[in-house]
C-alpha cells in the first residue's frame, strides 16, 4: 500500500482565519505535513485534519477530491476510520 497522500487538493485560497478553503490546512500545517516521513504520522495528521474540518466546516468537494487522489496513489482513503473514532 502506498503512503498517505497530502490532503491538499490544490485550491490554496487562505481565507477562514488563515485556513485554506479547499483542505482547511494553514500554511504551517501544509509545511508540517511535508516534513512527516512515517506513514503512521501522515495518517494521524489526516485524521486530525478531518476532525478539524468537522468542527470548522469544509469545502464541500474536499472529501471526494481527496478520495480520488488516494485512489490514484494507491492509498486507502481514511474517512471511515475517522468516523468510527469520533462516534
């Protein structure tokens, strides 16, 4: 299985208090994700991001765009895992 892809979906418009309207990451979070080497860390970061989006709202097309990116890279989309942990 491939490593977890970057949650950025190339919208990159920073509004919402410095958060991207596409993926909800800040510029600092985008830099931090790039520095993560272990896939477990990358998965944890994406799970944190999904939880962050549930609190602050998200760009409506992010989940579909990220799922497509994961499929293209051969990685499993993490949405089901996060829903189980939050519930």
